[in-house]
């Protein structure tokens, strides 16, 4: 039986891989492996997210929520110098890969790789970027967002990419019902990109 990418400790043997992709005019070649989300390529949702969302206009503290092998963290850290990027995942193999990739790019000192419980409670984020793990189920997904969205700075924004056929529109409605200002920023290739901001 294959590992769930949201398992804390993958049971499968790690098979190293290399993934190459481009984002914001720069080419990246990063390490990946079996046992992590989309271990053989940059997944389509994350690709849509990085194509449709503008880079932060100024340095800040950012969160890559569900970082996998770290493509979003790598892009934010290299493209927005002076920023601190927290890369958070429950999968220990993913965290190791993200750490290695940050070192490979020379940004290890600005990429804080951590399990969810290891992020200090007083850290606030100017932006959250996430291709959230929809397949963990609606209750767990809602709990995940209820944990992290309140850590946005008052003028912060969370960028979420969700498949239309995986409940993007119902998630947008649910977020609005919880008081978040949530708008559809873009639609592409079967995905919605949602911009979520704190209540006014």
C-alpha cells in the first residue's frame, strides 16, 4: 500500500529524484523523493498558484503550509530577498527535503523548516501560500485552516489553490461563513485560487 503524503513518517523506502520547474522567470532544480506529495514533478495546483499569484511586493514573514519538498518556500526565499519563510509539513521526509533544497539554493538561514507544533505561537505571517491537503477530509481541512489563518497579520493574505472538482467553491463559502474575506483571485486548469484576508 502506498504512503499517504500527509503521513508523518512514510513507510516506503526513499527513492531520490530531481524535479525541474520554472517560476517567476527563474529555473529551479530541486531534490524530491517517493513518499511525499507529488514527488516526481511540480504538481499542477502549485504550478497554477505560482503562475496566478504575484510575488510579495516587499520582504516579510511568509508561511508555506503543507510544503512538501519545498517548491513554494524555495521560490519565496529566492525571489523575495530579506524574507523569512516558514515551511511547515507533517511529513518528516518532506521536511528533510525542504531543508536540503533551501541549503542547495543558499537560503537555509531564511527558510525555517518545522513540524506544525514547532512553530512558535507568537509568529505572525504576512502571507500564507498553500495547496492544502484536501484529501484529508473536510473536518480535518477546516481544522487546519482554523489553526493557521488566525495567524495572518491584520493586513495579511492567504493564497489557497484548490481543485474546482475537489470543493473549491464550497470551501470559499465556508470561509466566508467563518467571517474571512474570501474572493476568487483566479481560475485556471480546473483550479481556483482563493485570496483569504482577515475579517474587516
